[in-house]
C-alpha cells in the first residue's frame, strides 16, 4: 500500500469528535462486520458489493489504505488479485484498529 496511512487518526478523531468511547464502539462495530464482508467476498456473486460497502466503511473511519485497495479491486481485471490485496489491507487495518483500541485513553 506504499506510504498511505493504514489508520488516519486525525480523520477518525474528526469523524467521532475524538470521543474515545464512541471510537471504541465504532471499532467494535467494524470488527463485527468484517466476518460478514469476508464471507461475501468469498462468494462469486457478492464480492463486488461487499468490497464496495467495505470501502465506504473504511473511508468513514480513516482506513485509507483499505479503502484504496477496495477501490482498486472494484475495477481490477483480475478479481482474485484485487481481492487478495483487499484481504491484506483488511488484515493490516484490523491490526491498526487493535493497536488503537489497546492504547490507553
């Protein structure tokens, strides 16, 4: 993903009013949705919609690299390669969110 931020904390603070409790709740909601998105990405018929939805959610909370990977996958000629990049970016995003949630308030 190059030098793109995995988690843009300034954006996340802006979108949540820097409310730590709200941020932790948003992180939890995002994690809960990942299982559903992952299952949909594994299906031949639903992966584009799942990637599109994931892109919007990622942008909303400042997961810029994940959003970029999703956008690239939406238009990729090789859907398997695009989805592999999305999965990699998603794992990185989950790691960044885990680190964020573990930090002291």
